C-alpha cells in the first residue's frame, strides 16, 4: 500500500517559490562554509574539525571526486558541553536548531539527541549571511569560551 502526506496548494507554492533561488542560496552557503571552515582550522578552541572541502579532511579525496561543491555543514569539537552550549547560544548570528539548510546559520550539539559523539561536538549549518559578518560573530563567540 502506498500512502503519504499531500501538501496543500500554499505549501506547494512555497516549495515552488523557494526552488527559484535554490542555486543562489546553495552557492552562497557553500562558499561561506569553505571560508568559515578554513578559519576554524586556526582557532585554539576547535578540535576534530571536519569539512570535506579541507585538503586534510579524511573525506576530501572522495568528496572531490563525487561533488561539485563541498556543502554547508561543518562539524567540530569544543572542550565541553558547557562550552559548546555557550558558543551556540551566545553567537549573535546563529540559531540553536536541528533543522539545517535554511538561510540563517544554525548549530546543534548532537549528544543532546543521543548520538554517540563527544559532549562538545557541534554541527554548524552555514546560512546566507555575509561571510565576514558571520565569521566575526563566530570568532567572537569562540573567543569568549577560549580558556
């Protein structure tokens, strides 16, 4: 048997409208994620940085062979659950959310959801904000939690 939800006319219109700018949004998000990931590499609060667009990432060669862009998700570890929460909650251009791919940057701690990751593990979904403003907000939040 086949079943499933059927979107209403308004919801279908919203999807159609969003598809018109999808390529522009995706391009901006991927470009910004590359900049942010490269800058995160040098920050003392960050360990375990993962982003397939970085040459040293274990998935870089496979991603380069399979993908045109490296996406907008960046993951890393901070020293503790408290530091991860402070980073996410005190970054003025970031929302604490589990729904990724929106125009606004969001982040989450996966250990909150029961995933087998360290308490300070953060997944960051880079949005469409101007990259220099976004980086300034991320860096300021990281600097506040650095010992």
